[in-house]
């Protein structure tokens, strides 16, 4: 009970810290005379800019036509998408539709291929058209981003999506058949062999019904290793597998690399096995799951797990191969290490030697040594938890704790031996030194205020074996007073920090009026080679091959077979052919449109009023949609991209005869 009261007090403190998050206006230092050419000086003086403001402007201003140095791929949170931003200018370049339909990209508004992608993520017979995207993961080769693919999870429905960076389009959504929410997702193994995904809220496998009184016996989590086939550019569910884990509410995960290659790590935060009941006289969830001093860092050997699956030691549950919990414990696949309660982020250092765990309720980060973990495993220096999983001796595996400040959440790295940790309650970024063998050498260096209540941070290639340093983006949860007011729902505030020197400098505020970003990853722009137009006219962008429905100019036609009508169309500046389509009420229509253009940016859109159809037909692409002409009448369809001076004329009539 005492502990519960303590927890409630801590939580109250958290809340008051949130409400009062520091909002001091910095004092402006005047610009020394002669610091700038006279005309620039006049602007700076008129706008009241400080030398720091001017330096920040010079670092982030991107002259017209110049390209940014990095791409930032930011989750769009509950907007269910993935947002592409240029760094350092912080200009939004694209909002890639992933889990949510998006009309401009023609995603989920008739385009058959995109409807099929979305439908693959349906839950039973419920069409899911939303998502809570959290963690993008760029594909890696030898632990470094390779710029080919990016993956992202949907926490709300336990799904993972594959996005192709040749054309920045979503190509696949997979649904985990055994869990209903994920969070430790997505993280790739160093050569993108697997995309890692962990459960968040435990349920019986397959989210079958079982009363909460049977939580301990029946509820479970899984860690799923989705096999990625680079050749096909697809996750292959038949080659994927899950590892059953106790219902401890797994949180974030990270893959090992170099010294920890073959391993992966996930936090957990409900080893209490608490199940709520705030109307039945039980404590609130936030107290109930925070009673024990320690939760468990999950340490698992995915390479060994793959061998165990190959040896046939699994059960197929709802179509997925699952290594059951006793097998995982017995085969040396799964270990726990105690970690200070209610941890959030877990991040592996660039050399793979250390695992950094941040606890929301602990001002320290706790650093584990991979060498010590391996030694403790070899020495069998463990006790068993209630499920028979070895719990390694904390003192044997914990390397050092570094006190950083209030509410540490997530950690990134630069190439200079520094780590950066977001401090949610302090609204600051801590820069601290990775010390190596000597625990005394791990020290806090400086703290930089951000605005406000920072969640994830993303440094340039900051979670790879080879971080770039240079820039760091703070993805802040609260914006409060930073921007012009827009009503009670405020934009997200992404802040850019220059981490190339000391002290760290805040150089840009970027309001983003889309969803809530969680994690983001930043990749050097020259690693990406997106194409300008599809490889040939009549291209199927999802299957990545010529479309069987490609239509050449002059070969447009309408074919009727009973009440099935098939239309083969083309679009080119400034007409759609055919521009007259005559149907009968009840006709089943299959309509293919090929954009026969090969010019860069010569995109034609297509919207058909009254039918909920919106397509994007990019240069060279063939797109198909189907509908039933269930209502007679006269309809207009037209191009939605202002593609030429005669764009408004790019239309057609569809007549549906009663
Ligand atoms: S979580 Cu959102 S701030 Cu989903 Cu990675 Cu930590
Ligand atoms: Cu094509 Cu407007």
C-alpha cells in the first residue's frame, strides 16, 4: 500500500511537471555592431535576432532549389502514415500513406492494388483503415542504413508495413495473427534478415476470449521475427516465426549489432501482471503496473531461435510458427535481466557492447554489458521467474548507471563517443559520455532544453554501427506556446539540434500538423536512389513488373461481356481516353488507366465523383479500379493534378443508363 501511495505521488509529480513545463523566454543578447553587412544588420535588428538566431538561420536555411543533406523518416502516429522531412531545412517532402487511406496518393480509394494491401491488414471481417504508427526502421546492411526499404508498425492492430524507397510507396501490410497490439516494432536485424516486432498489451494468443482472472495462465506476449526477402521486397509470413513470452507488457526493442549481433532486447513494464479494475476498487493501471522495483529486460537470441525453428521445435498457432515459452527458456533463447521499474527505451550502442535502458520513473539510465550478459549466461548465474525463464543476476550484468535527469526515455548516438537521451520531465536532451570498461568514465556532459516534454530523438544515422552526429531531432509531445494558436489541438513540435559542437544548439522549430510522431530515423540523402518515372510505360508499381493491363496510346477500348465492362484507358497531357463511358445500371466495371507519359513529374490524378474513387497515376504506371455502377445518372471524371495549361479540360463523362 505504501508503495502504491509512493507511486501515486511520483505520478502526481509527473503530471505537475508536465503541466508546468518550463516556459521561460530566453533573454535576447544584442548583436555587436558590424557583425553583419549593413542591410542584413538592419533586418536582424528589426526582427530582434540574436547572434544565435542568425547562426541557426544560416545553418537551416535552404536556398530555393538546393537539396537537404538528410532525409528524416518520421512516424505519423495515429495518422497512420510515415512522414518524410528534409534536414536541416525541416521541410515536409511527403506524407507516405501506410495504414490510412490517402486520396492524393490514390491509396485506398479504389486503386485495387492498394485496397488489397490495406485489406491484408484487416482484423477478421473488420476493415481496418486506421493505424498508430510508431517506429520506422530503415533497412540495414552490416548494421548501416542502406536506403532501400523502410518498415513501420501499427501499434493499435499489431501490424507491420513495408515501404519501398524506390518509389516511396507502401507495398505490404502484414498482421500478426496472435496479438492485437505491438510496440517493440519495428527494428531490423543488422542485415535486415528479420523485422522484429514485440507485443505491447498481452492477450491470449490470437486475442481469444479469456477472463482477466486467468491472466497469468492464459495471457501472453510474443516477439515476432518477420522474415524479409530482399529480392521480393516482401515480408514472408511462412518463413517468419514468433517466440512466446510472459504477459509482462513488452515495450520497446532493439536489435543487437557487432558485439551483440544475433541478440535482441526488449523492455517490459508489467511484471506485476496487473489487470486493472479501477471500478472494482483496484488501483489505477499506472500504479498497478509500477509496484515492483524491477521489471525485466528481455534478452533473446534470434539466431538460435531461427535454428530451433529450423529444427522443428515449434507449434503452429493461428498459422504462425511459435516457439513456446518452455522451449524458449530451455533452449537458451530467452533470458531476463532485472531493470529499474517502468522502463521505456532500450538502445544498443554503436559497437554493440552495451545496452542502454531508460526508466520513466528513474533519473538514471542503466547500462548493461553484453560481455557480462554472455558471462552470466555461461555461468548460469540466474534464478528462474514464475514461467521458468532464467533471470540473470542484476549485479552480474549491469555495467553502470548514469544519472541524467527526470524522465529519461530514448537514447541515440553520434560518432564522437557521446550518447543523447531524451528527458521527458526535464524537457531536455542529455549529452553523456560512453565510458567503456571503466564505470567511472560514464558521465553526463551537458543538458539542452527543448520545448516541451520530448519523447523520441533521432540523430543522423544515430542507431547504426556508424552514426554521423551532426544533427539531432527532438520529437516533442507538447507544443504549448511555441506557435500561433490553432485551437485546442496543437501541432507536434519537432526541434532540430546541432550536435556537431559544444554546447549543443537548438536551431529550428518545426510544427507538424499531422498525427503524433514517435520515432524517426535520419539517413544521409545520397544513400537513396528514388526513381523519377517507372521503368517502363504500363508498369505495375506494386508487383514491380509490366502490368498485363498496360494500354498503349491508340489501343484504348471498352469491352463488354454481359454486365461486365472492362475499360482500357490512357492519360496524357491533356486528355483521358476514352472521354465517354456509357454504362448500364448494375454493370460491374473494371477500369485500367495507364499514364503513358515518361516526363519527370508528369503525374495525372483521377477522381470519379459519386463513386469514392481517387487515383494517382504516376508517369508510366498502370492503375486498376473496380466498382459496380449501382446508381444511374451522369457523372464526371477528371484529372486531379494540374498537369498542363489545359488540365481543366482533362475530363470525361460517365453515363449510367437506368
Ligand atoms: S514510444 Cu512514443 S515516445 Cu511508441 Cu517509442 Cu517513446
Ligand atoms: Cu492530367 Cu491534369
